[in-house]
C-alpha cells in the first residue's frame, strides 16, 4: 500500500454494508487505528483481517496525532476506522486528517456508510439543502444553539442518545413549534430498524409511550416547510 492515511468507513449495523474496497485496504495497511479495539476486532475477524490494531479515540487523539503522522512519514500505511460509520463524522478523525494535510502526508477517504445520509433520504424532507449538527451541546451553549435553529430554512440533522430523544423533541417544541415536521430513525440497517415521521407533538407522544433503544438520527424540517405537505404520523410510517 502507498504510505498514507486511509479513512475507512465501517458498517453502521449490517456487516453486508462493508465495501470490497474497505476490506482490501484493511487487509493491506501496516496498522489499523480503531476507536474501540474491542468492537473493531469483531469486524476484523468477520472479514478475516489480521493486522496490528491500536486505539485512537477522543481521549488520546491529541497525544497521538504527531506519532501517527511520523509513522506514516516513515513509509507506513495506516487506516483509521470508527466503531460505526465514517471517521471524523461525530467521531475522532478530524485532528489527524488536519495534521496529515499540514505535514503534507497523503490522505485518502473511502466512500461508505454513515448514518445521517439514509436517515435524511428516508425522512421525506427536502434533501437538496441541509445542515448536519451532530450532537448538540449538552450544557454550555445548548440554549444558544437551539435559539439559532428557529430561522434555519434548511433541513436539519442531529444525532441523539435514545435516553435524551424525548427531551430533544420537547426542546424543538419549546424553541421552534409543535407542528414542525420531524423524522426519527433508529437502528438503521439493523433488524429492528424504525423510522417515525410526523409533527414534533406526534413524535413526542409516540416515543413517550415506548422504550427507545439504538442509535438515533433526527431529521427536522426547516422553517419554510409548507403545511400542505405535512402528513400524519400514521400516514408516514
């Protein structure tokens, strides 16, 4: 393999979403960096990949970035994977990519799985213009960020914990409106995949009555969504 940093997306659930090219790269590099080696080892075993594995996560990335860049500069090929999806999208990776570019170290990003794209397309909300917010701040800056969403006309995408989903929907009701259209996708590509669509009020009622599990993607309509295009929660399943 050419000495460079390879950004390799991994399945967000269904292992069949792994690309042939991703498997080939992981089998060929000198080192694989993993967000959680305990999770990644199962993926590697499934595809019969035997390569050195090293932890690279939010708690050590600042300390290890320079070491990794030096390793690649010494003629080694390195692949970065996250637990699921594309590295650097609400996961570690940005700092390493930035430092590689700064040091003129080649970076190659493979196309592949990421949770927000299927959730956006499946929402039925406009896909021509959207903004990805990832996880909103939990404390400092959350109020300001929510206020700033009020006049956003593009479709908005968020990641959220299942334990905080109802709270987020209630904040949408408080800061935006109860009848704003929203879509919630969970367990994408997995056995119990679900997408619920409707107004903020409808989805609050829906998720308040059930135990929510799995990874969550919330897609919220922009300010210009027309009421004539709205469908009830029942109609949009």
